């Protein structure tokens, strides 16, 4: 009769591999979230908004009912493209934000300078309204 004794060394190597893969995936997610940005471009007739370089929308100035700085967003609102309460779509990275109110919906967009962005949108809105 032959006796075999398992050492468990193979199992230890598998556990180390899983730990390394998990750490690399966690680091990749952390880095991508850390560098996530919202981009707002004010064109002649519309606003272009993008978050994380992937999700975006365009809003014609003539469809905007109101624009104003909003409460800062945090972890509860999430990051990226978000579906929020009251028919609001969020393009969020956390922190200060601007609320753009449309006829039946609203858009919440993160901005380092919400007052400045709100004023710039209002100027473009007025220009587009007066040129009708």
C-alpha cells in the first residue's frame, strides 16, 4: 500500500493568484474612478455633456427652462451616468453640480465652478432666445 501526503502547496499558489488578480482589478477600477471627469462644451446652439468620455447628451438652449447651481453630489448619488429621482439624469463625478431643468426632465451635471457654468449657460440661452 502506498501512502500519499498532500502538502497544500498547489492550493496556496492558486490563492495567491486569485489575490493578485483581485488586487489588479481593484486598482484598475480605483484609477478609472479617480480620473473620471465630466466635460461640458457650450456650442452655438446647444450644450454637449460627457462623463467618463463615454456617456453623453446634447441639450439645445431653446429647450432649457432653468439653470442653477445645485447641491453637491456624493456617494449616494453615485458616479458616471445616473438615473436619479424626479426624472433627472445625472452626469456625475461627485462634488458641486449644476441643475439644468427642461420641460419634463432635468439634467444634473458635476462642475468645479457651478456658478460660472450656470451664468455661461444663461448667457447662451439669452443669445439663442433673442435670435429667434
